[in-house]
C-alpha cells in the first residue's frame, strides 16, 4: 500500500502517522520527493482500514497495490474454479443453464417444470421455498415443504437443485440441497455468510440490490475465509435511476470484470434483472456473449396461469429455443 | 386498488384477469370507458402483488389507493409515536441526541465518552460491539465483551444505550440494551426483523444502503406485523453516483416525507452519511431544520488518537456546541 | 390519459379540475366507482403536463394510454427505419460498424486509421474534431481543420463520416459530413436539436450522461418534430454508483427496450461506456447479441503511442477479429 | 501530480511513460521504493488527462495534489466572492431570496408576483421566458415577450431579475437581465459557457441533472477561463433511484462541500429539487442551516389557479413566513 501525504503537512503529524502504522506491525518506507512525501507500507496491510487512511486530512491519496480480496483473487489462483454437483458443473468451460419457477407451488408443478427444463437443456433446477418479499403481508413461500417438493423433483430428474436460504437457523433443512443461494438482500448479511463458510456446500451468491463489484467479492471472501471455496457469483441487475422500462439495470460489464478479477464462476440472472419476460432472451444472449459461465432463468409450467407467476417467467416452450441459441453464441465467440 | 387495462385488450383476457382477482377474494368493479376499461379492486388487496399486476401485458397501470404499509401509516394513527427508554424519549416533540463512538474499545474509553456526551446534552449513548465490516479481515468489534462495557457506561451515566445486532442468535445478549439497532446491511433481513418484532424492545431501523423510503417503511412493517410497535427510523445517506466528496448522499428530504407518511420518529445519522467529521455539524443542523426527531453522531474520546477511530468522529469538545446550535434551530423553526 | 382521483376528494375540487381540463380542449369521461372517481381524458392530451397532473394533491395516479413520443413511436411506424449514407446503411437488417479515433490528430493518422478499419470491415468512419472536455484547459479538438482532415479520409476510403457538433453556429462546416453526432452532454440541448431538425442530415443522438430511455426518445422527437426523421439512437453507458471498474454502466437492456418502442436504429458505443480497451470486445459482442443495429468503436493507429489516445482505444489489429465475431453472433441469434 | 506505477512493470515501459510526460513539458521526479516506483510530476500538469493516465495498465493510481479547478478554487482566493446587482448581493454574508413564478405568463401576473415577493422579503425576481421542456409539444415559454414582461416587473419593483438562457444566439435579448441562468440541461454546454464567459453578466449556474460537484466547478471554470468571474452556483437536486416521493434528491451536503472548495456563492433551489410545494419549506430551512448563501423558490400568484402552475409553487401567503424563518435559522447558526 502506498500513501501520498498532502503537501505542507507538518513533520510532527507525519511522524505520528508513521508511528501508528508501525504499531500495526508494518514496515514504512519513506520517500521524500521534491514536493511531497510518499509512504510505502510493507507487510500485512489487511489490518489497515483503507477508507479511514484515505480520509485522514493529511493523506492526499492511498494506492492499494494489492486487492482487498485474497482467496477469490485470480492473481493467486489463475485457473478457473469449477463447481461440480451431481453430473453438472459450472465454470472452467462448463456452461450452466439453471431454470425453474420463482416459487415452488405444488408437487405436480415443480416436477413438471423440472422435466420440461431438463428436456430443453437445463443443467440445474431452481425454485424458491423461502421467499424474501418486500411486504410482510405477501406470500412468504412454502418453506420446509417447498424444499421437500424440490427434492422430489431432483429425484425424478436427477437435476441438482438451487434454492435460497434466508435464515441461518434453517440450515439443517438444506442438507440435500445441492447449491444454496444467498439472495440480493442478504449479500452483506455477514453472519449468514460466515456460517455458510463452515458448510461444504456450493453457494450461489447474488450481487446486492445496489452492491458494488468489490462488495460482491468481499462477501465471497467472507465465505471463503470461513473455509468454503465453492462459490458461484451471480449478477442480477443493479438499482439505478432508470426504472420505467426495466426493474433493474443488468450490469453485463460486470461479467468480464469479474472473470478477470476472480477465478470463481459468474452466472447471470436476466429474469430478476429485467422483471419482464420479453427481455429475458436478449439479456441471456448478451450475457453469454459477454462470457458468462451460466444463466439462471425463471420458467413456469402453465402459460394460462402465468398470471400468478409474475411477468418475468417464460414457458418451457419459450425456454427451449433460448437454450439452443445460447449454445450457438458460445460457439460464435470461441 | 385501480387497474387500467390497455386499449384493444381482448374481452377474453380481461375476463381471465377478473376471474383470477375474484379467486383472490376481491370484488371487482368494472368501468367501461370510451376507450379503456378500468377495474376497481375492492377488499383485502394486500394479497395482490402490485408489481406483478402492473407488469402484466394487458395492464396499462395500477393505482394503489391504499399504501402497502398499514401499522406504521400515519393515516391510521395520526399522533406521533413516542419511544421512551429510561428518562429519554424520541418523537412527539422529544428530541434525541444519540452520541458515542463508532466502536466500543475499552472500559475507560466508553465510560469517558459517555460522561462527556452526557454533559454536552446527549440523551442516548451509542457504541458498536458487533461491527459489520466489508472485509472479513477487518476488526469485527468486541462482541459480547463490548456489550458489557456499554452496560457499565449505562450504569455510570444513566444514559439508555443503542447498539447494533447482526445475528439473531445473539439476541439474548441484548437483554439490557435499551434500543437495538438494525444496520443498513440488514434492513431487508426479514427473518431478523420478524424475530425483533417478537421482542418488546425499541428498534432503531436504518435505511438500506440504497434503500427506498417505501422499503424502509415496509421493513418497519415487518417488525410491527410481528407485534412490536416501538420503532425509530434512521436516515443515514443513500448510495448515489456522487462519492468523491461524500461517502453517501444524505437524503434530508426523506425526513419530511417520512414524517408525513408515518407516525414513527425519524432520526438522522450525519456521521455515516458523509463519512467526514467536517461535514457532520452542517448536516446535523440541516436535518434538525428539516424536522428530524433526533440526531445520531459519532463522538470519540481522544483527539490525538482520532486516527484509529476514523475521520467521521468528533471530539467531545467539538460536539458540545453542535448540540447547542441544534436546539437553537429547533426554536427557530417552531 | 386516465386520472384516478383520490378517495374523499370534494366534488367542488373535482369539478374545478374537470373545468380546467375542458378548457384545454379535452373531453372528460367521468367514471364514478364504488370508492373512487376516474377521469378519462379524450382528445389531444399532448398539451397536458403529466407530471404536473400526477402531483396534484387530489390525483392518486395518472395512466398515459398513449406514449408522449409520436414521430419515433413504432406503433405508428411499425417498419424499421433505415438510415442510408453513401454505400452504407443502418437499421432494418443493415448492421453498422462505426470505427475510428477519438480525436482527429493529423492527416496521416486519420487516413491510415480509415483505411485500416475499412479493411477490417468498418462501414463508417468516426473521429472527433470538436471535443467536449470537462476542463477548459484540456485539448478541445482541431475544430474546422479536423473536419477537413476527416473529409480527406472520406475521399480516400469512400467511408461515410460521423463526427460531433457542439455549437449550432458551426453547422455550415458540417455540409459534407454524412452523419452529425450529438454528444451525451447535449442530448437535451433543445435549441441545437431543433436546428438539426431543419437539416436533411442523419443525426446520431447519444443518450445523456444519466438520461432515461424516455428522455432519449423525447430528444429524438425534438429533431423529428422539426422535420428530420433520419435519426440513429446511441446507448453509451449511464452514470451509476459503480464507477470503480467501469467508467459508466453500459445499459444493454436499453437495446431491446428501444427496438420495441421505436422504429429508429439503435447502436451501442462500448468504448465510451466502459472507458477500458480490455472490455470493448465483450461489450460489443453482448450488444450485438442483444439486437443492436450497429457498434461504434474507438480505433487508433499506433499501438506504441496508444498512450496519447486513451485507454479505451483498440489497434486495427485488435479490431479486425472483433468485427468477424460480431458477424458470427449476428448469425447465431437469427 | 503523483503517479504510482504497478509492481513488476518493465523498466522499458516506465521509461516510455517518462519520455512521454517529459515531452509534455513536465519534470518527472522518480522515486524507487522497495516494491514500487512513484513518479512525481512537476510543472503545468493541467495538460495531462488524469483519467487517461489513471487507466493506463502500468499505472496503479494517480494522486492529484492540485485540484483541476483554478479560478474558482478557494485556495487561491480565500475570501468569499460577492455578486452584486442593483441593490442586492449574494455571498460573503449577503443572503439572497430569489423568488417568482416558473413561467412568465402575463404582465399582470409577473408584476403582481414581483410586488408580493418583494414585500415578503425577496431580494431577486425569477421567472422563465425560455423554458426547457422534455417534450417538443409542451409550452416552450413566451420567449422574447416574456423577457419584456420581466423587465417591466423589474422597473416596477426595483428587483434584479434572474432568467434562463437556452440558446447563445439569443444573448442580445438578455442585455437588461441582471443574472443569466444556465439550466441543468446546459451545465455542460461548453460553447454556451464560453460565450457567457465573454459577457460581464453574473451567471447563475445550475448543477447538471446528474452532475458531480467537480463537474459543476469545472463548468464554472469554463466561464471564468473566458473572463467572467461573476458566478453563482446552484444545487437543484440530483437524479437518484429514489423518485417515488421526490422528483430528485436534494444534495444538501453539496452546500458545505462547495463552500469549502470554492469562493463562489452557493444557492439552493428546493422547488425543482423536490417537485412538491409541501416539501419546499423544510428543504429551504435545511439548506439555510447547511450554510447556503441564498434560496431560489417558485412562487405563483393565484392559489385558485395553482393548477396551471405546477405542484411545486407556493403562494405569496405561504412564502412570507418561510422567508422569516430562514432569517431566524441564519441567526441560530451564527
């Protein structure tokens, strides 16, 4: 880390800062230039709060020579991580198509959808049992019963399942879940992340509602620092001022940025990002073209009842050709 | 709730929608205009997902005649709520000055600061024991030990204490805490909110990092729907594109907006919003002038060691005249 | 347009509003429901300021049954518009590859780049003569001389040229320019748009720095209302809170949204959006996959001097295979 | 300026960069640390594009030791600038109350409002003659006739007038206007700014729709670099994701930030920021408490016709006590 001191800072204040830094166990290399002093900090700088250092009135700027994320950093782990579950894999050239309904409703529904998306080329089944709803008066999901129904669909199709956890106290219920999802409202629920870090389960970690790329990586780091390296990152749209025509703004540039910074696989959820079924296909194509390792799409069973399932779901019939085109795009950018 | 149907929608699709709405237990009042159909939905519309309804391709727009928040709605509870703890109160004309260090460090530190801020006019003592940090490698707070130190400072000064909970499993430790804070990263941690709703404790609920005003109210609603009506709302700055000169953008207009929508007291945290000590005073004055029921300010003991405490803290000496001026502004706007 | 009146509004105030609306020449269809009054406004509602109507205290909500944009609306002009210049075309299945340096520097430079990008498959040459710079002390472009150099490059290669106008008083200089660009800082410079509407020139209109999709269409509408229908819309990234790893956030979902709302062609500028050469290729691919009618890419002549040209430029050697892949992706999504 | 080079950069590339910097006329002070090279750039660094330098792949970070704005920088001009017109002044302890209707409509209207706001304590009269409207089909203002009406109101009341220019070609019409306003859509219309810099007129420069504080200062710099130092900066709300309850988010923290960075006076426009009359008073108080040099408020003549004037206007009767309270707050924070 390098800290540039403001011009005209008194030597006394500089010395005070140096003493404090040394007390933290760092070596400090002092470079006195023609008109400024630059401090090079050597050692374990992870104990230094960069934002704090940066805002000190005697500090002009701070350059971090090392990223704040270590375990998920591609620099120290150049090969792609591959997350394997049953016969499916994500990352390192393995492309995931994660599909299924927003909410698990009935055994017939989830099994039917599971079979349909499998036929269409899905590699994983998704479905919500615990649902984070903005209103306490809205349907909160089937809970434990929903998990049971998902497991039945897994048994029938052989597809690994992805479903969201909201409360760490329900972790025991997720024993046979293949990939545990952390939703956008819990991306910075650090105690949840720490506990998930103690499991051996793959975690699908969504970017926060208005989370930065760096915050997403730091949240992954929480899980990894607790011992679990099986993480899939998920871009799902960010909150911007543009909310008339799309619910969120899908930040597709996050895909190549993340692929460069980390070895973890990156998937995209165009359904939640746009909130509109009619935009899902083009955003899925764009994400694949940008290099995503997988796509997560909402598919619901019954077109005539699409009403109850929200406007962002596709039918199995609409879903199948999208999978085909995604594979063609993957060929095109090879 | 009123739903305006798009022109040229087939009668069949309109009928389908009406049937579905009636299945939800609603009466539907149909108004056929010269060039559009408008559906008036009568009954308990809280079961309807407005966003879903709004995005249906046959629906032009939806007007909610009733707010989605009930318990915290000023319409049904016109008088200000007052949150009382020990000898202090917030709301209904009672102005709170909540002050203290970002983190509890030592017994000497927290007791000293508590005494100093009390002398300067603080009504509540704040201090962090469990700290949400972006990096798993940063100091995570003293935890249970920090809570003990806070309770000692409470004993010495008689000030009620405010401190943050991060994990519902540590709730038992908060037995003697006067006001439990929910931080900006947990504003939509619904399972945490539900549990806090079962306690009889006052809750200070911070607005999310990039949370809307409506989301803040809906999170309060989660707590209230579980039985706890003692909630203080806290504006603490929102995430915007402007982050060069301030950490967040303090949304002071949220104060009069919230005061109109809800009977719950509204306090402002200018320290976290700006991230800079030099802006705290003017933003505190502005918040008071806008009608806030209280201000939450970081104050640290030792100016010469302000280094370790971050650039957003004030010293007790800087803090005292700010309290005075806030009271003068309250007089001015009466 | 439909206005839903708030419950419990006095008849007098409703009558007052109706009188005012009728004075504007509108017919008002009044629908009295069980618990609300809905006004249907019939006639030329373009004279009504919707935002004003919406914010009246007696109005619950306003639904616009017709879009505020007319001339550029696909509803009234279902076929794609095609913008033709020399031998090149954009829209209606014609894919444009607009390439060239950020700034025109010398005759050798611009001619060399023009020849190189033509060889690589570019259909249009871009280059800046008048440069909008945040600082008055930065290089402001070669101005009229730069336009001359561009025209020479056009003569040599036969490529139509695209270049930015900043001041309407310099319009005469653009006589032989094929497509006049309006930059992101002038998207809402309405007097400039009105004047450009009086020319017969194709206009490439960039989305504002933090402009909404609707504002972009309304700005196009300004040009069209003045008589010029030859407009190309350009997505170039929007301002969001995420600015660490990308300069702007490229809103690729704007492509399918715009393609649905308007018949005008839509191109994407990944160079300005990301500000980083290393992200240009993947964002170009994503934009093509999302259905863009063209891509605008910065290409600079001399890799060894890329220094002076900014980090978002590619070399001709890097550019050529990108064009190839874009065409492959177009095949894949057919 | 200080540039920190990335570790492990080849000496050849560093030398290449140094040569290029020296070619720009700079002295380069090279500091070779234990694990990094830091370049100190000495001389006129205003020719260096910092963003470009920062994004070079061999550059870790760049610290600007000097701000990019010079003429408006408080460092080089510590005393407050005071903008005087007729008997009114803004800045340096002079508090401005700028009031009047959004649009000039008739002679009776503007003269009546002018007299009323003067009685209530206004120091300047505002009124729009040229109106920037999102839609080309909306009322565009009375234009030259509106300016004439404003001048009549000036004659009657003696109040200096503030009104917006949209097209530099109409500058001659502004000869007797006291303060020329540049609206939020033209904040980065650099050619307009340059021309206004050649006039001797005070300019009220609004922050862009989603403009940064730095961009506002750089736009002021454009005017000043052309010779005109009489500038008033105006905060008017910024575009954020929160647009349900307020039109924009008023960034009140911009007031103390600007007051520290520049000697130019800073006023706030709470009417446009919030878009709601009911929020204007509290936001005006907050702005004054934060240290604003003036407030700009929309006041319309006829409450019974407030309909036509938009929901953000106050009546003279509502306006008068607000002025009084603003002065009381100024006393309170002294």
